[in-house]
C-alpha cells in the first residue's frame, strides 16, 4: 500500500512540476533558514554548560546607588569571597578574578614582546571551581605562590613551541618575571571567560590583601554545595552588609548602612547562575562582551515564522490546486476508496515533498553556514556526527509534512463524489478560499513586521553613527601600549607631532571609547556626609587631552602649562556639576581619598566644566566624570588632519620601531573602536535584513503560485472580457485587486505588532530614534510594491494571452 502511495505521489509531483517546484523551493528556504537560526540559538544557549559543576556555580553581582550614580557591576569587593567561605558552610568553594588588562609578554631569554589582550589574576582555587583540565602542572599548587602563571595550551605553543614550559619564565611588561607552573586546556569558546589565556597568581596582587569593602574590582564566583537554594542563600548578603560593610561605611562616611539607605542610596549583592551570564548580563566589568537573550528570543520567533510561512505556502498551493484533483477524488470514492486511504495518500505526498525540501534545505544551510558564521561572528559547525541531529531532522520533516499537508488532505478527502462529478465543486471550495486568504494575510503580517524591524534597526544604527557625541572620533589614531616606550613617551609624542599630517596628540589610558575606567568618590570640602558625596569617573589625562579629543568647555578652562597649580586642579563635566548642585562650580573645592584606610586625602580645585560628551554606550545616560592632571601612559592618541592615513601610520610605526625596538606596534582608530561597541546591533541588523528578505521571497513564491492558479482558473473569464473590450490594464487590475486587499489587511495587523516589538528594543538605549509613522507607511508601501510585482507577472501574462486560445475549447 505504501509503495502505491509513493508511486502515485511521485507521478503527481512530476505532473505538476511548476507548483511542486514552488513548494519544494519555498519549503527548503524556510527549513534552511530555520535550521541555521536553530543552530545559532543552540550555540547561544550552550554557554558555560561544559563546566562540570555549572549548575552550582554563581557569580556575585553588585548594584549600587551612591553619589548620584547608579552602577550595575559584575564585580564585588576583595574580602567578600573568602568571608562567605568562612562564615557560611553552604559555600563549598570560592574564586576571584581580577582583570590586569592587556600586557606585553615575552620569554625571559627573548627580545620580542607579544601582546596578550586578556590577562587576569586568579585565586589558587580557580581549578577547584572551574573544571578546566591542566595538561601540565599540579592544579592544587599551580597558583599558590607569588609570581606564578598558568597559561593556555595555545599560549604554551606560542611562547615555547614544543618545549615543556613548566618552570620557565615569562617577563610581563618588562618589569616582573612569572614562572610557568601550569598549562591549561584552552577555555571553551562557548564560555563568558573564553579569552582567558593567562592567569597570574592572586597572591602577587598586593591590593587583594586589603580589607576594602568599598572597592569593587573582583569577579567573584561561588560554588554552592549540592541542594543549596541560591535564592535562600542570597538572604545572607544582608547579614554580611550589616556585619562588615556597615562598619567600613562608618569609618569612611561616618554613617551607618541605615543612614545611607535613608538618603536614597543602597548597596545590594545578588547571585547570577554561571549559565545565565552570557545571555542575561550586560554589566560594568564583564570579562567579555556577552550576548543578549532578547536576540535569542527574536531569532527563535523568526525561525518559527519562516517555517510557518513556508508551510502556509504549501497549504495555500495545495488547497488552490484541489479543484484539479476533485474528479480524481470523486472517481476513487465512487470506486470504494475510504476517506482514510485518501488522507493517507495526500499526507504521503505532503511528507514526500517535505523530505525533498528538507534535503535541499540541508544542502542550502550547509553551503550558507560559512556566510552565516561570518555574519553572526560564530564558529558553528554542522553536527553531522550527532545521531540526535538526524533524528530531529527526520521528525522535523515528518511533522512539517503532516502539518503542512493536513488541511489539504482532509479538505480534498471530504469532497462528495456526486457533487464533484456534477461539477459543483465550487460550492465545496468556498471555505478553502477564506483559509487561503487568511494564510496570505498571515504571511505578509510576518513580512511587514520583519521589514519594519529591519528599518528601525538600520535607522537606530545610522542615528548612532551620525549623532553628535561631544568629542571627535574621526581621524583619531590610537597607539597602544605606550608604556613600552618607557621614559621616551614624551619624545615619541613630540616627534610624531612633527609629521605633516598630525595635528594634535595626548597621552592617556582613558578614552571615550572602550578603555580604562575607574570610579572615585568625592566630597565638597567641609561636607563629608553620606548625602553629599558624588561617585564619578576619574580620568588621568595630560595638558593636551581636551584639545585633542575636541571637547568643548562649558565654563572655566582646561589644564594649561602656564598654571603650575593645575596639578591640584580638576575638570568636571556638566553631569557632575549637576549632581554636586553647583550653579557655578569653577573655584569650588572637592576632595577624595586615595586609599582604603582613608589616610591619603587629596584636595582639588575645580578649574573648569567640560560640556557633556558620550564616554559610554548610548544605551546609558551620560554620567558624572572628572579629569585630573596625572601621568598615564596607556596610549598615545594622535588627531590627524585627514590626509593620507595609511602613510601616516607607516611613519608613526617607523618612529615606534626606532624608539622601542623589540616592542610590538599596535594601533587602532577611534571610530572603529566606537563601531565595535555596537557590533552586536550591527550583526542583528544584517541578520534581520537577510531573514526579512528570505521571508519576503518565500511569501512571494506562494503569491506567485496563487496568482498563476487564479489566472489559470479565470482564463475563460479573461478571454470573454478581452473580447468585450477590456484592456491589459483592466485585466491586471482585476487579478491584482484581491491580493492587494489582503496585503493592506496584513499591513494594518502587522504594523502595531511591529511598533510594540521595536519600541521594546529601543528602550534598551537611553538615546534612540523615535518611531515615526512614515517608517510603517514605507514598510507598507514596500510590501504592496513587492506583491504587485509578484502578481503582475502572471496577470500581464494572462492579459496578453490571445482570447481565441482561451475560448476555443468552449
């Protein structure tokens, strides 16, 4: 029986090549897109799950409101981790990581330095919390001694080749030698710690031995014992705050935790599961840039929509062609065929077509995967060796075939033989016409939503690119690792300034694009109270910083060499002046402490107020910022005049190699740094455009088939109208009107849904475009134009057909 079904199904597919081809290609594109997005979603959801105790590891987050600033931090105070381990038996183990930034590293017997981007200090308990295998060395002792370093397998090959690195030395930043005590397997790429290739022993870091409950600098992880409820354990943080932090606050501010809370400030600690960090955390001091669960939800919905559109195409075309098979159904029923056998026959055809589409879709997905990886910045592989992958594919092909063919199967099998053979099938098909219309509307509702989403994302990205930021990001060359020049930084800066295409220069580690960041608490002189303090960024800059960055002064002046007293001066931004409550801040004095013991007080006089500029992402409001005159040799930034940039870079590199032989020359441009902040949004925009286009193509394939069927069904009507004088335009309008009406309904339904979704997305940005009515109108017009072009091809073809050919069979 099955062999019979397959044979008849194959004959029908071959007999109707045009409609079968449309169905197969539409469904294959939908399945390929769905498969690619599914692989992306699985990849995103799999972060940090490869660690043995991933379900029991939690990171401590801190939320702070103080001094007019709200901070969401991925770091905690130095003493917190081991205090929790000491006071609470529910904690099995703890580990802290402290970022040490990028470093210049070389073997002690080498002359050339290499750049390491992510170097962290780590407690000796790292390997007890995270199940990272050591290929060499003892995990119990690898990070216990000062000046010990554990490197990744990749770094071991990079620095030592085939030699055994254990016991050998690495010179970091030309200052301290660390002994290699372990080689660890490369951390999984699907981990929020994926770029950690070098771990320095925490005992080397002097600040880790301080008892500073106010300085939040350590990524802190807890391994809870089995069966411990993290929500229940979080309640212990209040006890910790009262017992330890309150005492520290009393010494720092002369106020208790309760006094602080009464003034509107707060400090909260919470636990975040390790497996949630990548998709649910975008806090200050993240180890790496994380993903976004919203995008996972969006793409999952898009995958379902694309597959739904493809299935809708199949149902539409199958029900539309039902009249052509009505006599077959009638004859078979008259000869005794039961409805169940007819349903089985039509479902067999549907499943066969589904598997043809699945095979083609897999081929398309396999060929498109490298492009998709490049688009999504992923390294996703095709899991062809995974039996579950094939099982899910077979189930998907079967389910899609059954779902897509269910309505046509039950619809066709329900035809009554008597009415069919008397040619009264039009009565039977009226319900299917309503369904087809509803499905066309559904398809284009999705297409309109994706078109609107693409337009809004593109416009927001364009807004980011063109918004006045308050600083100059164009033609700005950043030379990294200026400390490698040692005492020649100033000479290097002056020699580069002599180049004809260089206009200005500044030496600093602090920039308005991703760079060093440090928070500091200041108080007005004579007003050290918990409600008078202001927490703000403190940047160490030189005399030329304001000029080189293109910052504008709102009042007062910038640092100047002719004022020796500027060494005790400070420049603040307008946001800081507002928090301080000063109408005219210039001349006012503020102070802060440089140590946790509150013994090193430093007083500053405000000499100027710089206009607000965006030194953080546009997702955040501009916060309080201060500039102090202090030596900081992280980078040298050169503003160029806009001439031949590649030539200038080569000239700067030549000077670097002359003054810092053996040191790598690393540079970047500030506008590229700025773009990288929004790289995830740019990727989302590109992916949206891609899948919005695919959804429209799939929808158009269905619309093309339906218009061809409509034109075929009304061939004789068209012939009669042409004989009676109807023009080509009249015929095209007649055949297109019904479809355009459906597209307009789809626009009316899809636009408010798109508005709601994109409004939620834009709310992630403190600065964003407004959702204007014309954006939805433009998307609607585009959808209508696309539908018109699709339908018009068949309409014009039908209108140009000789009426004699249409009527000769009468």
